C-alpha cells in the first residue's frame, strides 16, 4: 500500500506484521505517520516513565483496538532480494 499517495481520510492504521517488537503497534503508527517506528517506541517509553504509566496504558489499548495488517500487504520471502546486488539503487528521500 502506497501511503504517500493516499489522503489522510483514505488511509487506515494497522498493527505491523514485520516491523514489530512486541505487538506491532509502534511499527503500525510509524508507517501510518511516515516516521521511524523507533521514534514511536521512544515516545511510548517517555510517556510511560514521565506520566505514570500512560504510555504503557495507551500501548495496551492500541494493541487491543488496532487490527493487524492484512496478509496481502505484507512482504513474502519471494519478494525480498536474494543479495545486495539485486537491490536497485535508490536516491535518498531528500533528493526526490
């Protein structure tokens, strides 16, 4: 799914199946917002430590209410490059 070409109203948030550490909540939020999931994870940790567990509570609530990403949108083993030579060169995002 190309999230950059869709409007905010057409996109749906899902828990990631491949960018996950625990439940895929941070990976899904990162994909939805177009940011690195590590930043989302750090935000959850900060909210948990600084706000008396609010981050952990929010994570668990999102884990319950946000559905997993559909299987048809996930990469399969056949989609992955076999070696570094198979990966096409890409310009950096700032150069586009």
